[in-house]
């Protein structure tokens, strides 16, 4: 296991749309906060479609004494829209942003906007200096729109050159892909930390559909094992929890600087994986 004093843990939420969702998320954040993660990140919909919900969720987390990192992208938004939002986050005490390319909303295909993450990083640095720690996205199995493996690695380097501090990866289930990616990043001159994104398995059909769409590979043996459980959700989750525990242990043993969990706004199995790894009481 890596030196636990240096281990960074973070948990990702999506902004709830209903009062019931808000109540559920509050209960989840209360439980996961006991692990003392370094921060909670909050996602941002295509073209800023969840802007207000994201902001409200971030402010709620901050009001609870927790560190929150809003996701942010230009998408179809202008500088005049993003700048006051960043100022509002700064005024609220936010000191970390997850800067993403984001998706253009439909009908915006030809719009002239700053879309790419390196441009957003440069924009934030221009207006706010070093106030924000800037996280960016990385793709160990390569972004589905990338021209080539090397091109995608170089694009990540461009985000760091623009001023990003660290990266969080898209989830993956092939540990070798992550470590090979780190080797290629090192060869490209990338020295910033790249944190593996961890997606616990809650529902196989949903995971398979989402993975096929975003380019995250589910190895054949894992697919076959999950398929064998059919609609037995309990067995799917039990297998998934054991699988992810072993994968996280391998990642940490191999020198990963921490873990970023895509919680899907539920406590388990993220908390169970943390417990299995013996990390719940490790954070100072």
C-alpha cells in the first residue's frame, strides 16, 4: 500500500434535481464525509444544463464544512457567463475546479465558443491566477474522439502546460491500461499526478451501455461474469465490490497517488471498498 499520509481520496456526486434527491444526497455526503476525503466534486451537465443545481450542491457541501470542487466547462457558454460564476465560487470559498471540455448542447454546432479544456484552464489562470487548484480529465484507454494514442497524451500535456495541477481519469477496469498510460505520459514529459477514477458496479446493464458510449472497456471476462448473474443485483454488486477492492489495492500498490470514486450518489459500495482497503481511518 502507498503511504497513507500522501493518499488523496475524493468522491464525485451529480447534482440532484428533486427535494427527495437532495435529502438522499445529504445522507450520503454525511456518511462519506466520515472518511475525511480531500474533496467532493460535483458534475456539470452539457452546455451548463445543471449550472444552478451544480452551484447549489457545491454551496451546500461548503456550508456543511466540506471541500467541494465544481465541474465546469464552456460548452455553449460565453466568457461573460463563466467569469461571474467563477467569481461566485471564489467568493464562496471554493478553491478547486474540475475543468472540462464538456459537451456542446444540441443546435450549437457552429457556435464560436471556447470549448476545449486547455482553453478553459488558461482562461481561469488569466483571471484568477493560482487561486484555484485545477483538475482536468485524462483517458487511460484514450478519448473516443482522439486521432491517436500519442495525440491524446499530447492533448493532456497541453492542459498541464496551460496551468492544470492534476488529472482525474475516466473510469477503467484494466489496471494495465492505467499504468501503461502513466508510462507514456512520463515519456511525454508529464510530471503532474494523475488520479485513477473508480466506478463501483451497481447495475451491469446500465454500466455496459454507458461504457460502450464513452469508450471505457469492460474486459470480456468481467462482462461474462456479470452477465452470468442476470437480474441478481445483489450478486452483481458483491462481485463488483470485490473486483474493485482488488483493483484499487493493485493501483495503490503500484504507486497511484490516490483514488477518485464516481459514487452515483449512493454510499455503498464506495464505502465498503474503502473499508475493505483499510482506508477509512487513514486520512489525517
